[in-house]
C-alpha cells in the first residue's frame, strides 16, 4: 500500500509528466498547420481535404477506447501506459517523416517496380500516412490522459490537466513559431519536410523523457486483470452509470469540439485563401501555382504565427486557469473561457485584417487552455480506480465524433460556397467555418451551465 500510495506531485515532477505531451502536441501542431498545404499541392479539394481529416476522428473513436481498455489490463514490467506512449511516438515519427515526401516515395516505388503510378497515388499515400499518424497519436494520447487519475492525487487532477494544457500550449508555440522565427531572424525558410522531421524528433524524445521519469503504480492483481475481458457495450453502460452529470459533460464536449475543430482543421486554408486572397489552386496548372507560390508561403507562415500566438496564450493561461478553477469551480471558468473563444470566432468571420485576426486567435487561446484541462478535471471526479484508460477512451468518442461532422458536412458546405475571382479562378468562403464554430461553442456553454459540480 505504501508503494502504491499516491504522493503529491512537485513542480519538477509535473514538468516531467508533461514533457511527453509537449512532444505529442508538437507533432500534432505540425500536422494541423502543414497537412493542408501538403495535400492541396497533391490535388486535394476542400471536400477531399475534409475526408482526409476523417483519419483523426475515426481512429480516435476506434483506437482510444480499445487502447485505453488494453492499457488498463496491460501488465508489463515497463508499465501499463508507457508501452503505448512510447510505441505511439515511434510509429508516429515514421509517418511524420514520410508524409511530406509522399510524391517522392510514390515516384521511387513506381521506378523500382517499373510501372507508371496514377496521378493521385501521391495524395492517396499522403492520406494513408495521415491516418497512420492520427492512429498512433491516439494510441499515445488515451493512455497519457489515463495517467492523471492513475498516478496523480485527486486533489491535484485539475492542476495536472493544467500542466498538460501548459505542455499543449508550449509545444504548439514552438512547433508553429520555429519556421517563421528562422525566416524573420536569419532569412532562412525551413522546408516543410524539415519541419516534420523536427516534429518526429520532438515527439520521440518527449515520450522517452516521460516514460523514464514517471513511475506507474499497480492497481489490481495480475490474476484479476487476466480474468477480465474488454466488453465495449458493458464499459459504455458503466461509463454513463457513473453519474447523470457525465452525460452532460459528454454533450458539452461534443459541441465544444465541433466548434474547436472548425478552426483547427481549416485555419491555414482560411489564412491563405481568405486573409491573403489566394484562389483555389488544387486543380490549376503548375505555372499558376508558381505565380502564387510566394503568397501561399506568406499565408502559411502567417497561419503558423497565429497558431503560435493562440498557443502562447494557452500556455500563459493554463496554470492560472487550473488555480482559479480550484477556487471557484471548473464550470464557471470553463463557461467564460469558451465564450471568449466564441467571440473571437465571430470576429474572424467578419474581418480579413491580419493584425485583428492574430489578436482574435490570441483571445481564442484562453478557451483552448480551458478545453485542454477542465472537462477532463470535471470527468475525473467520477472515475473508478482501475478503469482510467477505458473511461478516457470512451470520453474521447465525444471529442473525436464531432470531428466527423466537421470533416464531412462542414467541408461539403465550404465546397458549395464557391465564388469566382479574376482570370477564371475560384475561391471558397473559408470564413463560414468560424460562424459554425461560434454557434457550437455557445451551445456548449449552455450545456455546461446545466452541469452540477
């Protein structure tokens, strides 16, 4: 009992705990910012891009509940959660390196086999790499979240999730700001493949650090774990039987993540095509693509800067939000934070001024700091010992599921909102995604107000 007793985390231990999530978010941020330019250059339309993004929600809904339950029952000398954390990171690193080199890899395969590869083969390969990357991120993320109730005392759960939010913010800031900073400070433009390699290294080293310095505890005997089999339907029923408030928290998450992913998935396209006025280039000749190359690069760098500001604010507010919520309650802080994000989204829907857009992205970072921490802290009060992985995996369905809506219906909606620009080129109303996002965030705050703490 003394060996498995939960001791309070020190600041140093919280930092070691969060470093792995720093690497995870570093990799995920590269995928958010750069997957759009990579797939669009290979011929992806807005709707195809949305379908490719289905990798995240589908793998999240399938992988996290299964991996979470498996991690609950894993009994290796290395640990219960750590094999999934490290394995997910290593496999993700391979996909990160391959993704931006899809065209070259497909071309090499065709040359080796002495066959002519179809035009869309590179896009198909890139889509597979994105699916593998998202699956592996989910393999690591579910057990990582389960570590909070697993190794951290309950009175520190909100603070632990705030440190994860801190790592998310800092990892995203460094990932998004590195290329623009090198361009600004040294006039060196870091290539997209180099940025993905950087993400692969950060993810792997971060997880190695956390897996080395965070000791897991044993909750049930080996005999008991072997006698239990994972039953998803049973686990789902037990999940909702925890408390009537769990269902409200899940619906709150559902609308929150529709709103959040409207920005996460489409902001780079919004920056390039709406703020910088670049027309759709998915089906045009290479000469036209070359004509707009500098504008595309400027828009992509601007997107990186905005994501850096967004996540810097998340980083700055992460710990204060955890402390304030411990004093006045998670619900009140979460509602105010999400309303600030909804207001920022409405502002971005009506302006194309780069400075204003950057400021509004900073404002929405307050909501992101809360979204990354407080819903998990609200849920963790209802988790039974030994079920942390399966509960967090099921809870992730209400994070991943909404993304299906964003990747299909929202992308279809944007694909229909087309307008003509000069020389026969067309563009899309990417700003409409922020209207949808704001409505969903406001709906989430209404549901949050009904949750009893």
